C-alpha cells in the first residue's frame, strides 16, 4: 500500500507585485539587490480580509478537480500554516467548513517553511496505517500580515499563496521515503517572537531573521536530508528526475542542487514569481511543474523544506 498524489492545485492572490512596485511603495531597496541576492522578481499579496483558509480553498478546489475526487470522500485534511486565520479553530477546520466536507479528521501543522513536507509525511503515515484513504494536504500562508514593512531585510523576501495535493491510498508507488527533523536550539534565527495575552499583543509580532545564519543552516541540512531520503529509498541522487526545494532563495536552491550533484535543469524554481511563501512554497512549485508538463507520471521527485524552528525535511516520491 502506497500513498500517491492524485491531484495538485495552487492559488496566488491578486496581481503580482514587482520589486519596482515595492520601491514605488517607499521601501528603500532595488530590483537589482533583490534579484541578485534572492532571485525574487515578484510576490503576491492577499487582499485585506483574505485569509489563509480562503487561499487554501482555491488551491484545494483545483487539486480535487485534477484528482477527480469528490470533497465528501476526503477523510483527512491537514493544513500547514504559520499564519492561521485564528488562534482557533484550526485553519484546516475552517477550510473543511468552506469546502463542505463533514467528518474528516482535520488539523493544522506548524513547522513554518517545512510545513508542507511535514504535513505530507503525516498524511502518508495516516494512509499507510489504513486509518484514512483520501487526504487533502495544503500549505497556505498570508505572510504579508506578519512582515515588518519597515524592515527591508525581510519584507522584500516573502509573499502569500497556497498549494494543495490530494493524496490517496494506492497499490502503485507514491511516496517512497521521507525524513523530518528539527533542532529547537536554533529557534532564535527565524521567528515571530510575539503572542496574544490578556487581549494585548505581547513580544514582537513581526518576522525576525538572521539571514546569513539561516542561509548557512539551510544549505547544510537540505543537502543532508536529501541524501538521507535517497538512502532510505535505495535511490541514487542522480536518479531523481526533479528536485523541488523550498522556494526561499535561488542561491540556497543552487547550492543544494550542486551538493546533490544535480544540474539546475532538474530543479523546479518558482521563487522568482512568488517569493518565499513559507509552507505554501513547495506545493506551489509542485503544482507549477505538473501543470507546465515538466513533471510526468512515474518520475521521481524530491520535495524539500526548511524553516523556522529550526525544522527541515524531505519527501522522495514517484509521481
Ligand atoms: O525560509 C527560510 C527563509 N529565509 C531565507 O531563506 C533567508 C536566507 N538568507 C538570505 O537569503 C540572505 O541572507 C538575505 C537575502 C536575507 C540577505 O542577503 P545577504 O547577502 O546576507 O545580505 P546582508 O543581510 O548581509 O546585507 C547586505 C547589505 C546590508 O548593507 P550594508 O550593511 O552592507 O551596507 C543591508 O543593509 O544589504 C543591505 N540590505 C538591502 N539593500 C537593499 C538588506 N536588505 C536590503 C534590501 N535592499 N531589501
């Protein structure tokens, strides 16, 4: 019994906001700086009032449509997000309500930019255990809401969006191996160190990052966890058809591919179009690769996430 992807979908809100648009909005930056340091050319920002569950809804409908699965047949909904609509109920339950599904297991996963890889791995384990048959796994974020727009070192890097997959029990190969890790000793290098207490925001409710520390950590762990996953599935890195890493920074992506011995022609890159969308990024890139015809059934794909916590992980699957 495998857990296999039956359909994918994604959604980016509103119009693309270019680097030059950010300059016009008064941010002291330049297209040249952002592109040369990160590869980002544009991002999408949710409309006021548009929430993670709204973005998740659009992406989910597209994934269900591609899979040809009725929403009533979904028995597991997992949403990876660090920007939930509310403290509670979970964004997964809100999504479930909007989709009109009743009775499925539904919960959120909080692993920041590794969230989609975490959620997919969890869903696979539910399916392989036999407890669930059809899962909707979503990464959805409105990171624009937690950015300090006066901090040019972070606000130019992130965007909003959602991606979804339908994962179902199958006797054909699907997920071959996965590995999830975390090291809370590094919680301080990427965080939103605030909360709500007694009706007041406590601490600092904006994203804070030590960019260089994150960069070094990400390059090291992404290469390591990819090797770990390949070894677990007895697949050579050279036999991976597509690498779909977390879309945060083209330089991190290039360094990871190089360490794995993969050419950039085997790497899916969408960070230029939507910036870092945290838990949504891997699912957005996966959907792009399927819909533009590069990723074909039967090919081997390595998905990789890394982010706050620190968390990191990979899923190797046959599409
Ligand atoms: O999901 C994981 C999320 N995080 C990441 O993936 C981030 C990983 N880190 C990075 O991608 C890079 O560290 C950054 C892109 C964030 C920064 O690149 P860097 O090469 O590490 O730059 P820096 O922070 O050392 O800053 C270099 C200069 C500074 O100016 P001075 O002190 O050299 O005069 C900054 O003030 O660039 C300046 N700077 C900017 N200039 C124009 C910082 N942000 C900007 C900006 N526009 N937006």
